[in-house]
C-alpha cells in the first residue's frame, strides 16, 4: 500500500477515472467532494441558533461570534461551511423556518459552478491615448497585428477606439466613428471576423451597429447599460452583450471610490440590470465586475478573491486586470513591466470563477492556460 497527500483542488471526476467507482456512487460522492464557504452578515440570534443546530445535524458547521451563546447579542456575523450534499439538506430545512432563513435558503440553493477552462480575449486599440502603449495599433499595422493574434486562436478579440483610462473624457460619437470605421471595414473586407468573436469596446449606438453589420458579435459596454438601445441591438443581431460595472464615469471614477458593501452593491447592480436585459429579451450576457473602474486597489483584489459570489447569476464572468495600476500599487512598476502581475491576477480570477480573460498579452496567457489545463487534466 502506498499513500499520497495530493492537491485538494484536484478534479474529483478526473481522479475517479483512476479509481473507477460505480457511476451512481461517483455522482453521490461528488456532492461531498468540495466545501463551500458562505459569509453571512448580521444573522439574528434566533436565526443563528436554528442554523447552527441544523448545520450540525447535517454534518456542516456554522462559525459565530463567541458571545452568541450567552444570549447578549441581537446579531452576529457567521461563516457557514458545508459541502453540496449538506447544502441541499440545509436548504430543505431553512425553507421551513422564519427569521429570514427562507431568504437564506434561496441564496444557498443558487448555483456556483466554476468553469473548467478559460477563454481568452485579445485587445487592440485604434487610438493614441490608451493606457497601454503596446496595445495601440495604426490602421497600416492592423491587419498584420490581427493575423498574429488570430494565429493563437483566441475565442475573442476586443477592438476599441476610445480610451477609458482614469481621468479620460469621451471624444464624442463622431470622432469615435471616424477612428473606428476604417478598422471595421478592413476586418470585414478581409473576412477576419470569421476567425474569432470580434468585440467592439464602445457604448456608442452608431459605432456598435456599424460593427455588428460587419461581422462583430459582441457589444462590450463599459457604461453599464445606460442606453437600453444597446441591449436591443444585441437582441436584434443575436450578439453577446457584456455588462460591466463602473462607479461614475472614466473621468471621475477614481476620485475616492467608495462602497458601503462592495460585493452586495455590485451584485445588486447586476441583478437590476439583468432584469432589464431579460425584459428586453437579450439573453447572451457576459458579466464584468469592472476591475479598475471606480475601485480602489483593495476593491479590485477583493473582487478577484471573491469572484465566485457572482457565479450565482449563471452568466460567464469576464475579468480584465491586464497591466492595470492595481499591480503598481503592490509592486511599483511601469505599464510595460506588469506582465507577471497580470498573469497572477488572471490566474486567481480563473480559479475563482472567471471564464473569459481579457488580456493585452495573448501569447503569454495562451501559454499559461495551456499548462494550467494540462495540470488539471492529469488526475494523479
């Protein structure tokens, strides 16, 4: 007999290929193979006592404030630790309880499924003021640069003509169209749009409609659906729509960004906007928490660390931390020297639920995720 301590993040089903359990047994045990952590704020004392007992009965655990047992507190923060099998049992129990435990049950039964692989989105900017000079490209260089990116077979390529860096001001629809039109025409005439899903990073209706007429299939709207007509465009063209959260606008977004409850406020934003999108029958939705858009460096890291919270909406999550200033905050570096930091943030984002990574460094990310996928598929 030989025994090995192996990676606790190993894919349970890959391991089962080496063990060959009964299929039904594998299905049952799969629900026990991964723990979930749920942080609960301001849980009332009666609810905490009920949930504590119910958690213990099903084999889960609830961590609460030490004074709760004395009955001197009205509320306590808590941490629920449970596997999927235990969560199913708890949901059934809490649906029968008062003290807002029915609401908790509704949240616990949401799906928080992480992607198995990451899709990559390459970035090119048809403007002279984007924050990363290496992403800028002239019209004369565009075809060659696109061919280089397409050889790496990215799932998406994002084209932009307007900078949204902190402090920037929108150049206006007419100027944006003037910049982007020749690029859109070239991509269409050369048939490049057939080789990946092309995205236009814009919130201008005229530019986006022109792009969709020329083979683009994704609206990357950093404005957070301020214009409902963009969702109507997505429905009309059966295009993807990327909904991004941003506090304020690019000119003001980094002036003392503040949240009372970061995860709650961004989740509420998505919930409200998704309801609008549902009513407009736009259904190919991607969510972007907006790293660097109205967030402090700490906000950015918290969003990446707890990205799985937004899996509850059952939409693909896009993260774009590529070469952003959050890296400079924790390790002083120029934009051109932030590849390692970008890979670190994107690796953690994927681990926590991102299925699309927007990057200025497609080759390096393609290499990283090729190795990551190979490791994940090894089993033992």
